[in-house]
C-alpha cells in the first residue's frame, strides 16, 4: 500500500510525463521518417517489401556449401551467404580459440624465447588492420601455390594449387547408417561410463580412468561396425580435366585466406585474454600447490584454469562477436559471405533497407546465440559456494 | 566492418529521405555551383585521374560537357569514385546528380531501380580475356575454367547466362572491386577475366605484360553504355540527354572545339544556327541559356574528337571506332534533331 502511494508523488509524475513526451517525439520522428522514405521510394519507382527474394537471381556464387545455381532465387542466394557466414564463424571461433590459448599460455611461459615470440605475434597481429592481413594472406596463398597442372601432391589423392586444396570426397553407402547408429550408441555409452566413474570417485575416492574408457567406446564401437559392414565408403578423387580439377572435395583459396587471416587476427586477442586470465591467479596458490606435490598438469587443470576462465570467458565473448562481424571483410577477397551476396542483391534491386534489415537480423541472432552459450559457460565456472 | 557498411547504407537512405521527390536537380546543381558526378574506380581511357589528380577520359568528358552547359564551366565537377555495386544506388539515392561510368542500359535498372538512362555514349559488348599461353581460341573451349569478374555488373550475370546457354561449367569468382578481380586474374587465380570488351582492352594495358593476354573473338552480350540520372526528374534527364546528343550532332555537322565560335559567327545553315543558339530558343526549353551547346563543344569538342582523344590511334588503347562511328559512316551514332 505504501508503495502504491509513493508511486504517485509529484516527482514521479513529472518524470513519467517527461518520458512519455520523449517517447512521443521518437514515435513521431520514426513515423515521419517512414512515410517520407516510402514517398521518396515511390517517387523513384523503387519497390519495397520482400517480394524480390523469390525472383531468379541470375548471379553466380563461387563458394557455396549447398548446391546452388544462378537459376535459384535471391532468397536462396542470400541463404547461401548466411551459411557461409555461419560456417566461417564456427570454424574461426574453434581454431582461433585453439591458437589463442596456445599463444596465451606461451606468453606466460618461463621460457624467455617462447614468451618473447608470443609477445611479438600478439603485438604484430593486433596492430595491423584485419583487411590488410587478409590481402596479405590471399596474396600469399595465391603466390605460394602452383597452377593446377603443376599441383603439389603432399599425399596421394590430395592436390594443392592456386585454385584450391583438393581432397578425396568420401561417398557414403547405405551401410554407413549402421556405423552412425553405432557412433550414437558409443557416445551415450561413454556418457554413462563417465557418470559412473564420477560417482565411484565421489563415493569411494577410487580413480577410474573414465575418460579413456569412454574414448575406447566412442571410437571402438563405430570402428568395429564399420569393418563388419565391409567399409561402406568409397573415395571420390579429384582429377585434372582441362584447366581445373574436377570432383573431390575442394577448399577454395578465398576461404583458406579468409580463415587464415581471421584466425591469426582473433587468436592475438584471445591470447591476451588467456594471458591476463592466467596472471590473475594468485601465484601463492600455485606455489602452495607445488608444495603439496601436485603435478604441473594438475595445477593447470584444477587450480589455474578454473579461476582464469572467469576472466577469460567474458572478454572472449566480445572477441567471438567481433570475429563474426569481421567475417564481412570476406567481400574484399572474393569470398561470398552474407554481406557480399547481400550487397550484390542490393546493387541489382535497390532494396537496401530490406537487405540491411536481414543482415542485422542474422548478425544479431548469431551474436545473441554466442553470448547465450558463453554466459552459460560463464555461469558454470563461477565460484559455487558449498 | 559490416557496421560501417550499414552506416553508409543508412546514410544513403537518409539522403533519399532528405531530398523530397520533387526537388529539381537543375536548381540544386546551380545553387551548389558544382556538379556531383559518379565515376569509375579508374579505367584508362574511360575515366582515370592523371598525374596531377585531374580526372580525364571519355566518360569524364561527357560529364564536363554537361557541367559546361549547366554551370558554364567544365571544371565545376566533383567526381565521386564508385564501385560497380554502388553505381546505381548512388544515383537513385541522390548522392550524385549524374553517373558517367561504363554502365549498361538494361530494362531492370531503368524501370525498377530508381534511375533513368539518358543516351548511349558507347556501344560495347562483353568479352573474355585469357593468357595467350592457355592456347585457347574460342570461348566455347573454356569448359571448366575459372572466371574472375566484378560484383554488381552485367558481366557477372552474362557470364553465368553464357555458361547456362552453352551448357558449360565455369567456376565464377566474384570480387567486390575491379582491382581485386584483375589482381586475382593476374596472379593466376583465374583462367579468364571478363568485362566489356573496350574495358578489357583498357585494363589489359595496365597488366605487367599486355602482349601475353588475348581477348577472345566472341561477344557475349550487348552493352549499350549510358550515363544515368535519378528517376523522376525529366528536366534533368533531358539536359543530360540533349547535351550528349548535341556532341554527336556537332560531329555530324563538322563543328569542332577549334571552329565552333567561327561557325557560330558565319554559318548560314539554320540547323546549325539553332543548335549553337544563334537563332531559336532551344536552351530555354531545357532551362538553360542560349550558349549551352557552344560551351559544351568549346570545353570537350564533338563526339568524334572525344573518341579520338581517348581511344584513337594515337592512344595506347587504339580501339577502332567501328560500331561507335556515325551512322553515315557505318556506325550506330545517330543524333536526334535539335529543334
Ligand atoms: N557494363 C557493365 C560493367 C561495367 C563495369 O564498369 N565493369 C567493371 C569492370 S571489370 C568495373 O567496375 N569497372 C570500372 C571501375 O569501377 O573501376 C555494367 O554496366 O554492369
């Protein structure tokens, strides 16, 4: 009751009125903006709405993960762009994390040379604009590799040239289904084993090698089924035909260069997060662990990492988000990400507002997903009072 | 980075907001005292800055003629370099008053994309450039080849059409900028570089060893190149159309940069007198003064002179006039009557 009464004080009322007024002005402005835009677009005979997405695009896309031809629609073309953006982001996040952690650990290494090299790496890559790094990696990729006729073959069936990296493509036969099921069963089995190992450890203190046992199940079971089914997979090899290789699995130079650039760049930032995370752990704790006779690995896993992660994760969430946004620089080196494809669609239809809205929607969704996952991870590593 | 793009596009859309649909480009340009003109990112012959940073070229001269007619000074132009992808949006949004930049007149651009084309300044067609060492002599033998092309062009679409129509497969690698596309071709990423044939000749001259590259005989498409203006301002469209048409008419009548004043003073031909503002009132119909055409010709010369200056035998490009000659000499240029 007291609350409700105080709610209607004079000050509060004035505040509310003011906020309403501001809101009103904003709405009025937006409304004016919208109607004016509409009128101007009409005056120039530019359509609005998303109808154009169902028209035939006619535009080629060189790197598409799903089958695509210029006879497909603008909507589908844009979807290819989204898939490419997501693909680049996922691979980029995984690999830049691996490299970043390595760099970060190297920076706090007691080996002078190792830590110095890591420092130079960070300083150089962090301070060069990513766009330049991309031009550099693309130039290197193209210059370092030979023409198709003189391809390098590091392993039989693998070809490296300035049109891409050609790998044998596995073609699955029906028997593969059984293998997939075995893999699934293996994963579930491993989880059960891990759970049991933990329970036994918690109850009795006995250490069961759950991880190794689980691994045996995950790998062993599908492998056994695979051979029992008579290895139901054939390899389609790339062959040189005319100017280029045909068939097989190809990784285009634009993709390789983009990945290299993005990973090298982002890893520098992640490396710094890892370093500051590790350095945030009180050295006294490490000394104490050593005094207790814990092994290096155990100290890292049980003492340092759990605390360091609390510093590392929030900062790295930002770097992941930047990575996703930075992937739009792909456009400069001919990789058809969502921004590149969308830009071409704008150029052909002048429906910039629609495409921009789509870009924003996709980037926002991806980045919200990332922060959702990272926040969950973060909550897992917070100190839990017992 | 995508943020920057979004901001740019938002600005462009706000520009569209700022100018109401009915504003007169002519009044805007006169009040500003400067013509904003979209131009390429640098294609020798068509438009490229010279050693002192001044834009020169065939497309540049077309724009200077318009500035001379409207603002009485061919130098009162601000050139805005546009990538292929931006060239239409920049006009429809009002960022530039005019784009004079190797742009093909197509139905969709004209009718759907908020721009109007004016008049054809160059009849072009798309072609393929390949390294001579490839040993190929026809485009039909290019099955399986990698093709580098610039985004947002008709070239990008035509090459995909060509592959579909001839049932051959290309790996088409699309770059945002022409420079990056050409670099990729030069470094061996692609077997083929494709764009309008005249531009192939021009861009080939910028490669390290031009003689090592071959332009294949096939013409994939028709590329009628025309300057473009915003849709919906008929007066402004008329001005650009008739100034350029006047340059072609001047060639038909033998009026040149050097003799235009003399001809104006002495010619007894009523057609010429009307064109040069000695009689009649053609300028006022366009919202200009009597001397609009005299100034345009004084500034850049007639169509033939412009062509010779940038593509003629004395230039590095040496593109034969062919279809771009006057209709009386076996070409396509046919000036409309100025009366
Ligand atoms: N005529 C074609 C293509 C014209 C064109 O300008 N193509 C490329 C050349 S590859 C380009 O961007 N050139 C000039 C430049 O901006 O530097 C069209 O209108 O789409």
